[in-house]
């Protein structure tokens, strides 16, 4: 990954600490006590939070979305410790909420004690959501920085001022109508991971060999067949406007099974996604025509540095 630590000193006019905001938070929160978070596969598989959960986490997410737990700090604000910050006790609260959701459906299919495996599944789902969402904010920041260097005019702070708290509008029907489009697309990035069949199969395989084969099939059906996506869509939809508008990019298909069970499956619309990405690029560019036309269509960048608070 490119070294962005020198950006603030090289381009101070694009890095006004009184103007640049932390997405979803506004002012820069205290980073005291933050420590690097190892992103290696072995560490992620073993990661657990021993601290008690923060009971205010879920109510805070109704107002701040996932930024109540994980937030992105720009290289414009903290050149030597920019990246994604995870609140440890918030992760614990979210893991317990995921446990409640999963076991409401899957608890009856756990014919053996798989508490350790279940925790691994839950922490994996939580971290994937938080990190994927926050990484999108980095992509926006990096895109604006590249255009600022090329054009010589500040873009990121003016874009944030205009669009992070946009004027109220009627219910958004089109991507162009969404106020905080950045948060909607960040949530969509995470949700697209959740509805990816390969991702669901990988999660379900964690219990393979741990349960009766018939129960393993139920776990696979939950993640691959769409029931998990329905649960997560409900969770995301309780977040504020902008965050919850990720649903404007989705296709929702229902079908009725032989037992009158209504099955819901989600997919996303590539055309609507393209429109949303181009509209976000237009907003960052100040209403002009940026180049490249759609920087968000490319593969996501590497993960920024991650810290645990």
C-alpha cells in the first residue's frame, strides 16, 4: 500500500483539522490507549474479547451506524496512526447480538457443544462487517486525495460538509436521492459480502465435522440460502438514514415453499450500484466530472492499519 503519512505535511491546505471529519462521528474521538490489531489469519481466528460488553453499543448504532463500534481516521488527521479503530467492548456487544440472532435459528441444530466454533463464526461475521464498511471510507478519502493532488483544489472537506449532514428529503427512491450516499455504499459493500454464496459456504464449513451431517446442512442453508441475509438486512435497516439506504440497491425476491414458508432472497443491482458509485464520485469532485469516471468500480484497496481501543 502507498505510504500516505506524508500527505498532510505535503498538502496542508487539504488537511484542515477543523474541517476534515471522521465519517459517522464528526469530531475526532480520543485514540488514547489504541494498540495495533494484527490482521493475520491465525490471529483473526483466535481473536476473542475478554472485556465486558458496552451496553450502550446497540442503542448507539441506531444513531451512528457501525461507526459506534469501528471508525475510520484519515491520514489527513493522524498521519502516523491513521486507519480503522475498533472499540473492543463494542465488538463484544455486537458479537453477543450476532449470537442471539444466529442461535434463534440455529440453536436447535446444535446437537453437540460447539460454543468455541460458534464464537469463531460470530467474531468473524462481526469483524468482516466492521472492517469492510470502514475500508470503504478509506477508499473515498484516498480517491479525493488523488484528485486533490491532480487538480490543486480541496475536495474532501467541502464534500463532507455538504453531504455528511444533507438536508432532509422524502424517502430516497433512487441512488441520486440518498443523502449520505457514502454510508449507504459502505453498508452495501459489507452486505454484498454477506450475500456472496462462497462467503456463506466458507462460514458454514466452520461447523463441518462438528455436528451431525443433517444439522450441518441446516447451517449451510441458513448462510447460503438467504436466511442470514434477511436477518442482517433487518439489522442494517434500523440504522440512520444514509446507512439504511443500502437497501435501495437491492433486489428482493420472495417465494413460497411446500410448507407455506416464505423464503426471501436478496441480490444487488449492478446498474444501481454503478449509478450510486458515479454519483458519489460526482459529489466528491464538487459536481464536476472526475477522472476516472468511476473509481469505486475497481477492486477494494488493501486494508488500512487497524487498531484496537
